């Protein structure tokens, strides 16, 4: 089986593919490949190891008649039209679970960074503006005993809730379509309506999948209902928040601050005014970027590809 990889992966994962008789072709250029380039490569391949958010839709599958499997190096699959893949008989695999803790850590990091304006202060230090100690300057706010609101209580949301409860004794509320009894039992979490989530959260963190229901859900109306000391965290997908509305809410003091690991588009334009606000911290989509997690993700991709090469069911299959 021939597989096209849209980025390099760990050498041991690549070796494992070769040992299984899979022939990899790796995109090694230091730029993203265009859709046309992706199609040109994939039209000659049996499988794709997709690293990144290239849109895979029905036109793509039509243009790649030999594709037998799409294996994603991510838990999210919002960039893939799963119904179209299924219609073309193409199994799609992802990397669930293994990145929950690392992504929760990133959300936790952003919460703290925003509450203490850490990125802004770092810029002051590197900009030579650390002048003297001032008792009433550089003030942040504490998270102890705050209410954490989780939008999308799944594995990542639970991992964050555990951290926040243990570290700051936070009260946990969440909004899902359905109640999560495990979260309620383990974390004492309370299901609330979307309105209540907005109104009660002192930290509101997004952990839902991107869908038509969640796209643009955090708009001017939503930010307008949040508390003035609320911290908004998005480590899920940038398309869930309206960036102009977020900026307006931050500038008007409607909310305390925002920590983003995901933006829309990605990468964020370095001229983006959000980057200059003292109450904003932005990271370049590094939620799962730890050595341990990325190795586990690569290993799952290898498992999925080997199964595809053997015409077996992918162990981490997304298609219904
Ligand atoms: C994921 O795994 O979905 C990460 O956000 C990378 O896209």
C-alpha cells in the first residue's frame, strides 16, 4: 500500500510503516500544500495520512480513485466530509483519547496566563519596560473557588475539570446536549442551559466538536451575557467564536480576557489587534503538542494504516 503523508512524523513511526510493507511519500516542504498539490499526490496513492486541516470533500474523493483509507493525525475530523468518504467506501481513522490530557493542560495554561496577563507581562520584560515594583500595577485575578463552565463535556473537558477542581477547588458547570452522569458523579458537575453557562462561568472553556450547531456559537450576544470578570478559553476550533465580537467584548471590558489556542483562520495574522491586548494570550494550535502525546498519536496512525493495508477495520474508525 502506498501512503501520502502531508507532514513528517517521528522516524520510528515511519519505520513501522515500512516494516509493514507500506510505502510512504512524505511532503517535506516548509509550507502547507495546496489543494491541487494534495489531489495530485493522493490521486496516485492508496491512503492518505492527513496532518493538518486540508478539506476532504466529495470532489477530493472523486479525484482520488485509488484511495482506500484516510488516516487523520488528529482527534478532530470536522475538515472531512465523513458522509462523502463513506459513500466512496473510504474508512476514516482518527486519534481519540490520547490527546485529552495534553489539550486540557493547554487550556489550563491559558487560563492562568490570562488571569495573570502573563503574555503581556512577558512582552513588557522583553521590551525593556520592567521598571520598578509597583504594588498596584500589573494586577491579575485569582481563580480560587471560581466557577468553571465547560462547553462540551467530553474527555478533554473532564480532564480540564479535574485539574481545576484539584488546583483551585473550582465549581464545575457544563453544557452538553445531554447530561453526562459520569461527570456529575466524579466531578460534582452540574448541567446548565447555554444561557446559564454564559451567565455563571468565571472561566468558560470550549471542548465541543465543530459542527453546524457550534460554529459561531460564541458571538456578540453570547459575550454580552458573560460576566465582566469571565475568562474565555478556546482550545477546540477557532470557528466557534466570532473574533470581531470577541475583540469588541474584550475592548469594552464585557469580559476579563481570552486565551486562544485556535483561531480562524490559522495561522493568525501577526498584525491582528487581539495580539496587542493585555488580557489576551494566543498559542499556535499546540493543544496536543507534547512529545509523549504526539508519539502516541503517530502510533495510532500507524495502527490505522496497517489495518487499512490488511483490508481490516480501522481500530480507530470515525465512519458510522
Ligand atoms: C486535533 O487533534 O483535533 C487537534 O486540534 C489538531 O487538529
